[in-house]
């Protein structure tokens, strides 16, 4: 079982989708490193699943919304990609 909660949110499960969980897990385990949209999709999508790179915006946006005040941990780097940068 994959579960994400935040201590400052009363340890309530954030209810991430499997794909949001994989994005967060991948970025967090590679803290500080910048990944392009293409790299994120390659590393987090299941085999034989094809998604347009622009869809990553939707998933990152949803992930940030669920992270609430901790949303700044998923940082956008203009023209480069995303990285995990905890507060």
C-alpha cells in the first residue's frame, strides 16, 4: 500500500493517485535533481502506456493542490523541468 501524509495536516492521507504517488516518490528519492517532463514520464509511467508530455502539468498541478502548504517542495524550473526541494 502506498500512502502519503503530512505531519502538519494531522497525518491525513492525501489520497494521491498512483501516478501522482510515483511522481512524488521519484522526485523525492532524487532530491535536488532536475527532471524534464520527458524524463519524468519515462521514469514514472508503466510500460506500454503513452501519455502526452503536456499531461504532466495536470498531474503536477493536482499533486501540488493535494500537498497544500507543502506544494513548494515540487519546484518548477523554467524551460528545464521539475525537482523536489523540501522546505
